[in-house]
C-alpha cells in the first residue's frame, strides 16, 4: 500500500484542489498555470510512489500540498484588476507572491533536509555546516523554480511573471523561507537532544 491512513487526507486534499484549479486555468486559457498543474502532478506522483521508502513526515506532505494550493490560487484567482499573486498584504513590505515563496521554499528546505539525512552515514555533531548546505539546497530549488517561470514567459503570452526586480525579490524570499526552515530544524534538534538527555538522566537516577 503506497499510503497509510494518516496520509490519505493529504491525497484527498490534493485531489480536490488540483482538478478545481485545472478547470479554472483551462477556462481562462491560463496556459502558464496549466504548465504548473503538470509540475504539481509530476511531483505529487513522485511523492506517492516514494513515500513508503522515503517516509516524508506529515509536515512536509502538508506543506507541499498547501504550497500547491496557494500557488494555484495565486495565479488563477483575481482580486480587483490583478491576480491574487499581485496582492499587497503589507504596504511596501510584503506581497502575497513573496509570502508564498517564503512558505514554499521553506517547505522545500525541510524536504531537502529529510532527503539528505538518509545519505549521512554517521550522526551529525556540528550543525553549522550542514545547516548552510540545507539552506543552499532550498535556494537551489528556488532557482529551478525561476527557470520554470522563465520557460513559461518564453513559451506563453500574457503570463503573470514579473521582471528582473520580481525575480530578485522571489530569490530573497526563497532565502528567507529556507533560513526560517533551518532555524526551525535547529530548534527541534536541540529540543530532541534535551529530551534525550533528560530521559538518560532519569534512567541513571532510577
């Protein structure tokens, strides 16, 4: 069985929003986001097939799913004269687009960390170098995303992809998300270490 009982709600969540936004994109002839539907389907199929061997944690599965929903909503739903991606959430400081980039590539960084740990032969003592590499992996996936957007711009007319300024802001918020995810990983790592130390201390005193 490819998925267990706890993972089926994630699959159902995706089976609801992906067809809905596929229909919306087709109705609006939004070929850029039809391309992104293909990307989501390929990534989703890979996750389902590999889940039993890789064992992505629920935070990664739900993070990827919510990211996909936010992305599809951002390019298909309109707010006033612009799509949701252009919505300014905090004047000057934050757009919806930037929030999705930070969240999405924070999730991608968690995914990279999970994949990387499978290939480490020994437990990691020094977190600094590894955390830097994990951030770079997340940012690397962010750069790949910009390449996909570049292909969309060159392939279709009237995309909602911005210019050079938008690309640099995307990369900056990819970095923000990657650093935030790595900070979270460092915090959970220390919490686990403290709990194990406390358990050993209790066993020694028993």
